[in-house]
């Protein structure tokens, strides 16, 4: 995803440079004085078709740059569609009822809520209660809540979901990454939004 963002930023910069070059290449039209209206052709006179001017080298360079940008944007859009299709294919292989977890994810099951305030509502409770017990229904809702995409860090065969949701009266994002080849959760947490 970061590589895709970098490519989009680079394409945007090239587009901006091409637009600037095209603006410089275009001659500015001279303003017509308002006091003299343009003469209208008489009905008996036929209007001559406008002759096409040959493009100056600067204008054709701007046109070429615009075409390159359009072509690159089309290519990026096709890549994004292919990536989304690949992610959807991998997601369809996942068996939610028989998922396993990596050791790191499993260890987070026992994390205690990070508060020292004894009167806090979550004091002494699991920081990630959604990981205890049967969480198949929660996982399915997260997977339905947003489109799958390939792992943003580039791990092969890993599909990720970023789904808005709520936990313990906090709004946030559910983050779920599953290795479709091994049917294993490699990342799973709720990140609350501050503020």
C-alpha cells in the first residue's frame, strides 16, 4: 500500500508538472475590447471552417506528458483492481471456524488492560477480551465490514481488513490480518481513536 501511495504521489507530481508546462506553452488570448462587438457574418456569406494550427514543440510536449500521465493512471487503476481481486480470492480460502493464531497473537490474548487506576472500568480485565473464547462471529463481521486487501507490509499470501467499529464504548478500527495459505491470524487488534 505504501508503494502504491508513493506511485500515486509521483504520478500526481508529474501531472502537476505537465499542467504547469502546458500552461506555459499556451499563448494567452488577447482580451477583446468590449466597446467593439465582433461583426456577425451575413446570411449570404458562409462561415469558413477554422483552420487547425500546427502545435508548437512546447504544446506537443505538454500533450505527450498528459498522455503519459493518463496511461500511467490507467495502469495503476488496473493494478489496484488486480490486487483487490487477488485479495478477494485469498480471502475466500479462509476457514474462519478453524483459524489458528501465531504465538505473538496468542500471547496478546492474556494482556491486561493498561491502567493503574483501580476505579477504572477495565482495571484488571483482559486488554483484548475479543480474543478469548469463540470469536468466529466477530471475525466474520470484521471481514464483512470492509473489503479485503493485500497486506500493507507486503507479506505474501496475507490478507488484511481495516474495519471501523466499537469496543468498550470507544470508536476505532478493527485490524485483522490472516495468512490465507496457513489459515492463521498474524495480526488482530482493536485500535481506538483518541478524541
